[in-house]
C-alpha cells in the first residue's frame, strides 16, 4: 500500500492503495465518487472516461501511480460551457436509456467540443468510437453533440 | 420475458373461456419457482402470493403526493432504459391531471401482493409487458387519486365535487378557490378508494400519445453522474466480493489454496461458496488481486466438454432429420415430391452474451435475523424467496429493494434465480454482520453463461409457377426453460415454445407447412435475450421468405403483402407504412446501395424495417434504417422511437459481430475486444414511424430487434451475395 494525494475536481483526496490500482477504483472506492463507471476494465468501452489535465483518459487502464500531480476531472466536477451545453442537450433529447455509459459519453463529447466546436459526423465518429453504449443510444448522442455545438455557436 | 401466449395472453384465454386454468398455471409455475430450487419445501414467497385476480389500484401504495406538491410514482417495473419510470408516470399524470413538472418516479420495493405484474401473477419485468400490463391499472390509480383529492377539496370548500375541475396540477372551483395537490394529499389518502374510478376518453388525453408532452424523468440524473446503480452502493465497513467461478460450465471446486490471496493488503476473508471461491476485500482492486492470487483445482467430472464446433456438427446432423412436429398443415412431403424449384437454407445462430453495460452485481446486508438486498432485480418475487431460503429466514424478514440497472436485455431476469442465490450464499459464507457488495467483472459476466441459445434452422421451400407451395422449418435448439421453475409455463407437448415462437406461425399463407423441433440438452446455461426466440426465428423466417419470393420473381414488399392476404392487417399495416416511409421502389439502388426488408411480430407488437446498405471490405455498412411500429396505443411516442433506435443498434451489433464461442466447455470471449459491440461509427441513421392504433398498448423493449438481421441479409442478397447462413455476418471480428 502506498499513500497518494489525488487532485480530483479541485479537491485533494488522500488515498492509500496498491500502486497498481487503476485510477478508476481510486476514484470510486477511494474518493467515493461513483459517477465514473466500470464497464470493461481494459480500455474498450469508455465508461470510465475522466480528464487528466483536461485530456480524456480511460481511468480503468491508468495506474494511480502514474497520475502524479495531474488534475483529475470526473463527471461530478466537469464544468465549463461545453459540458453544460452537452448535458443540457442530453436532457433535451432524452439521450440516456439505462444511463450507465452516459457519464463516459458526456466526458468524451464535451472534450470533443472543447477542441472542435463544430464537429462533423466523421469527427464525432472518431472522437466517440471509444465509448460503447450497449443500449445503442448513438443516434441521439450524435444529434445531441450537433445540438450542443449549435448552442455553443451562440 | 415470460411471454408464452398460451399462458399469458388474456385474450386467447378469455376466448377459450379458460381464465381459471391460466390462473392455475400461473400459480403452479410461480410456486415451482422456489420449489425447484430447494426441493421439498413450500415456496416461502408463495405463501404471501396475491390473489391472482386482484388488481391493486390503491393510490397510497403507488403514489407519494408530498406537501411540496411532487407526485412520486412507485414503479413496479424495473427501469433499465426502456422507460417505465416515465411511462407509468405518464399514465398516472394523465388521469390525475397533474402537471408533468411535478412528476417523479422511484422503484417499488419487492411486494408481490401490491406490485405483481398482472400478466405474470408475481412481481417482475419482462416480455415487453411493463406498459401492457399496467395501462389500465396505473390510469386507475391516477383517476382514483384525482377523485380523492377532489372529494377532499369539495369538503374543505363546502362545494359540490362535480363543480371542481383539475388542470395541470391545480384543483379549481368556479368561485375562484383553488389549491394544489400537496395541500390536500394527506387528508385525501385517508379517504375510501373508489372501486372503479372513471377513466378519461382517449380523445381527451393530454399526455398519453402526445408527442413532446413529457420528457424522461431519469435523463438529468443520468447526465450528471448522480444516478445510483448497484455498483455505486457504499456503506461503512462494506466489503467488495469477487467470486472465482469455474472456467468450464458445470465445473465445481475440488480444492483451493488461499494463502497468497489472504496476504494481499485489503483482502479480509476467503470462503468457498457453491459457485466457487469468494474473496472479501476492502474495495474492488484488492478483491481482484486476491482473486488472481487464488490457487484452485476444479473438478470437471460433470462439466460440459463440448465446444461450439462439436455442438454445431451434432446440431447440423440432427437438422437433416425431421424433429417433433410443432405445427403443420397441408401435406408438405407430398408437395415437395411433386417437384418444382426446391430451395434449401440452413441458418446457424451463435451463443450470445447480453453484455449489459453494468455487469451483474448485488448488495446484501444480513444480521442473522433480517436481511436487506438491493440491486437491479428484474424478477423480485422469485429472487426474494430465494434469498430468504438460503439465509433460512422468512420472506417477511428480507427486504428487497430494486435499483436502476445498467441494462439487462434479459440477463437480470433469471428463471433459475442463480444470481440471487449466489448473493445470499456469499452473505451466508462469511456470516452475519457485514454489508457486502458482490461484483462481477466484465469477464465474469461475459463468461458466466445464460446466453441466447445456440441453434440451427434448416429451411426447405418449394416454388412452382411463381407460387410458394411448401415450407418446412426444422429447428435444433436448446430449451431456455427446461428444468427451471418456468418450464410448466412455456412447455407444450414436451417442447419449449420459446425455442420455436415465430417459426410455428408465419404471417404468410403457404398451403403446405411444417415446423418441427429437436430440443437438445447442452451443458451451457441459456436464457432469454432481448426478443427471446424471435432473435433466431425472425431471421430464419424473414430471410427465407425473401429468398423464396426472389425465386418466385416477386418484389419483397409486394410479395409479402400478397401472401398476408387480409388476415394479417397489422403485419401488412407496418409493412406498408415502412415502404411508404422509405419510399420503397424495389431493392436495388444506384452506387452499390441496396435495400432489404423484414417484418416480425413479437410480444404482440408489429415491426417492419427497411435497411439500406453497401458492402465494404469489413462487411456491410448500414446507411439508414426505416422502421414502422404498431404497438397499439402509443403511450410515449418518443420512448417508442428510442426503443426502436436502440433495438436496431443492439440487433445490428450482434448480427454483424457478436459470438460467444465455447471451447471444451469453456466460453472464450471475456471482454469487448473479442465480443465486439456496435460503436457509433457503425450506427445507421434511423427513422421511425408509429402506426396509429387504438388497440391496447403492447411493449417496445424487444420488438425492435428481430427484423433488423433478416433485413440486412435480404439487402445483401440484392448484391448477389448469399444471405448469411451462419451468424455473425463478420466472423472473428475483434474490436
Ligand atoms: S471501464 Fe475503462 S474503458 Fe471500459
Ligand atoms: S444508455 Fe445504456 S449503455 Fe448507454
């Protein structure tokens, strides 16, 4: 066991875990933030997507020992115009079905809009293909990203 | 997912005048649920089973009208995406004349007397029945509550109840007096409940069937991470439990060594349970490390030894011989002997995992006398009884709370109650006192069995003078229900109707017809999977009819309509609607694009789809799917559209890529790298039309699935490719 201080959503969390513990479980079991989900554990599904210094990463496949001082952002702490626009559009279009994948979808979508405010369908494919939705809400995810982009245009 | 019409279709039985026998069957079936599990003991949940004929409309058991004016519906169906929270609240709010903004929904706890599914007789969700079995019940709850609120207001205001109106959550009198539900609710709920509250004329509906009138109640919580799933439960002192289960189906623990596992920091205990070896730890990761460190010797003497390859050759051989007749008319053998163009097709369907986004899991706390279980439970009544029995306490000592679940697709409704048993066994093994969260990893879930059964359909047809004269469908498959408590409910003449449903009755008039079945035992546990038998019968029937129509020189749409005659108005209705929506002008288009069509009825809902695709090196690329659905009264049009979109995507991912291969009794794929799921770049555009209908509402969770696969196959045929005979279409696909 090793003691770590993780900066999650602007707050410092003291966590004592095995160095190989994936960041996902440090966030969920250590910091008790459960919005970030476990879906596969092997970087296949994107349910565990969080930001490391504003870059989306798969927290299930990143050992806590590799995080260092980086700022971690989870669905609970994601802010800014892009995330707000994405979340509003998600509700407006009733995107979620079971909802279990949606934290990850929203993190990926907001990150996409932050670097590309007007994504094409192909941009969306590239940015979102790492996020599986077993309920297949993809039609609405796509529409909601376009909708959020419109909102951001002002 | 219990949906055998012989048991559950009220109409069929009302027609046959055998409501009583249906009741008896339900009691027998449900009683067996626990009887099978622990033989020789009266099923404990059966003791407080409700009278089957009673329909609970007591507002105070379904509604919480709070002083802050919110109306919370206790939803007896589990919400895992298909929308019952919103659907039930719509039904209540409509009759209550509530404002949509005041509506909320939560899960009802396990209590069959109050919350049974009116089609099953016990509490449970499945067979796309949530709205179908609650349409009148929940409206009556709303109407009764409205009447009680109005009566209370009338008394307080000293006016006649008939002079009071309710609109958007406001109770009003012509004198100008007005108030909100919250002001009257406490008193109103103490009043006698009207036995038969007056329901609205559908013409006056403001919410039911009105596009845009309601929004899902669960979207916000599912968009900000605050929705709580079982995996998110936490309590002081709670331990996370992982179980090492046999790699082969049917294997059991022979011996194990937990020395190394117990040395892992955070591992608290290791215990043997009937399904394997359980590691109890402070959090998921130590539990995982502890499990990895276990040394287990498995006893495979009773395990399945065959793999997919062996099973396939056995099934194929059987398919060449006639099985037990399920249904026949005319004289099909004589017809084939007459000659003509004989067409044969053999379709092979793989094992499929449900792979819901949230793997199985459960929370339990047992203090020796009472227990609390909380999880995404799809069949509360049987699970409830199973937990009580394992722990040796009465059902009244067990509280079972239903939570949101990250998908199910059938996986959380277990005829064998195996996950509930295991959850209770985990508590029993370590002893009372500790809150426990049993977690399945993705690999546990995917290799855990309970798959859509493997199967073969061998089709034969004869076409003479442009007419389809004969049809046979020989099915080889494994029964989902055999040896389970539900066997009595779905078996007819020793055959499981969920294996052949959809094949025994086709919507096309063919003079000489036979459907027969080889029901084969395999040691791989199987389960209903989103649309159950229709997952394969829909493909077999719709791909084959298309092939025969092609041989007969007929258009896929016109040819189907002609064969339906006047007897299948709802099939024909959705087929015409989808043809119109897609502007169908034949299957071939320019630029390598082709179209295919299919129509399937499942769970009394009718769905037709047209797909447009082109071929790439990686397989078919779907550009667009048009979908027409007739589900009776459309309660929430946008949820219906969402379920069609989702059903199409779910079906497409599996038809293209998914297969759980078995090798020497052990499942191979453990994660999405080998069990490839549909991704956004593979999702076609979808356009849905809901066919207007005044029929009773039926479900939409499953019926969007079956037509997609055959529509894809039928489109591929228009490029001169064979209709895929063995699924998935893109074999060996990895992510
Ligand atoms: S849980 Fe991390 S990608 Fe699936
Ligand atoms: S909404 Fe269920 S997995 Fe995406």
